């Protein structure tokens, strides 16, 4: 049985992870949190203590760490006796943290695909460029590594597995629909690290259609859906992590990811992009200073963690699955609705961080119990979805299903 958790990262998602680990420390044991800024780690600890989140009396300790330093990360894993590492830092850290876990034997969890700072929108499937190169090594050494265990990727992958296992004989398409119908009352802001957020939208949009990779431009393909609670929403075809594993592991000919954007966001994004302000290539100012435009934009935008106190409204994330069951066409919507204000009341974080931060803690609990202690590298859809969804129901992210028979909890 694996216990003791090291959280890497100190942003909004890490805060949710810390709160949820504390709420379940009877299973997860000691908890440590590490990032470059020990002050940010301490602020999360203060939040956890103020909310009284610990299920059992315990300490949450803060550490300063450059997680790109593999040896330093290995040393911290050993110092804290951590057997589970939840990596919710920048996606640039994944390979370094994974290497430290492989060398120490700790289980590895992340919530997003690895990225290299100098490369945007690499050749698909993206997991094959980095993570999947370590598949054989993890299996040979018995290392549990669960990739993309957030919400999307993560929960949406489990929903796809559930659909495949229980509801369809053949799946023709999976459309992942991600809607944030909330409002943070800022002129313009991103819900995650702006640098990572913008990178998703400045390159090609890769989707899996008719059994092959298809490229589009951002905001080129649009759809409108009437979704539970949040109502009618405009969504745009977007490249995203889970498309790259679902297309391989489930054998579905069409897998697409769609995200909602308002006209204001699109207008501001377009201006920034056309002016070159989303570029990662350094430019020299008239004063002789070398600056990276994207980092300047990041510096002037609100810190995503600062959005939480005033955030209102709800999110709706869904898998729209079409295919065949018992010789008849079938369409199924598997979804969750989360509330920004409820997330803040519980964890001092907004709903986007909440949906991303709760699932890796559920996954860590399943590793601790042995249910998901895979001893190899896997994506979420390769694991049994039922125990994961059951825990999420209990932890604040219930799954519902809507089809021709009505709207109901997923297990009824």
C-alpha cells in the first residue's frame, strides 16, 4: 500500500489538491508541497489550515524546489518518504518529475501532457513525443505512472471508457465539450497559467477524424450545443491532450475536443496574436532589452489564482458519445456541472482549478488502495472507470448521464 504524497506546484490546482489530500489524509498519509516559491506553498498551507481540511491531525510541510533538477526532486521524494507524487506544476516539468519518480520508485500522477518551451503543437500523437517513450521502462521497473489524471484529460477519459464498457457495442465518435459559463469580472484573464493556456491556441488544431489526424486553424470550426444547466453555448474545435490517447487506446474513428469561447475572448486573443504578443521568440526593444512577448503578456495579466474570490457561475464538461448498442444507433451525454462559488467556499479556488484538482487526488486514493496501482504507465481510459467515478461522486464532482431515457446519475 502506497502512502505519503508530494504535491509539486503551488498554483490554483495545487491548492485544490492540497485541500483534498488533507481531507483524505487517513488514506494518503503525510503531505508535502513543493515549488520554486516556498511562500506560495505556505499560502496554500495557511488556506488548508484555515478551512480545517485535515481529516486526521497532521502537518502539511512546504519545500522550495526547482523540479527541473531531477536529483533535487529525487532527494525530496526520499526526504519526505513520499510514495505518490502529484505533479500539478507547469507542463514543462513532466519529464523531470517522471524521471525522479522512476529512479525512486514513487508513483507518478500528472494532469497535462508534457511540453517543451521552444516547441508548440508538435506532431501527433503528442504523448508519443515524450511520455510514451518510457512505457517499457515503467513496466520493466514496476513504476505506476498515470498520465492526464485531471478532468480533461482525466475524467473525460474515464467517461469514454465507461461508455465503451457499459453503453456501446461500437463507438463512432467522441466529442468532448468543455464549457466555462462563469464570470471573473476581469477585462481579460486566463484560468490557468497564461503561457500554457495560450500555447494551446496558437498552433495547429489537431483532431482525430475518420481514423486519421486532421489539422485546422484555431476558431475555424464552430458548433453550438444546448447543455445541462449552462444552456446554449458556442464551442470551437481545439487541440487537446486526451484526443491523443483516446484515439490510440479505444479505437474510435472520431475523437474531437471542443471548448467554449465568448466573442470578447476571441477578439482580445486575436489582437494579441496578430500583434505578435503571444510569440515565445525573444525580441529586442529600442532600449536594447531582450524580452519574450508572451512572458510580458503573462506578467501583466491577472494571476489565475487571484480570480477565485469573485468568480460566479458554473462549468459544464461532457463527453457526447455516438455509436451503436444492440444493433441500434445510440447517443449519450456523460457530464458534470461544477459551481465556482461552491469551489471557493470549500478550497479558496475557482471552479476550473477545482475540476482539475479533485481528480488526481481521487486517483491517488485509488493508488493507495491498490485499485489503480498499475505498476506501469497508463492513460486513464486504460483503468477501470467505476471506482474513480464513485470517488469523484463523493468528493464533489458527480457524473450524470443524459440520453433518450432521461437525465440520471451515471450508476443508475
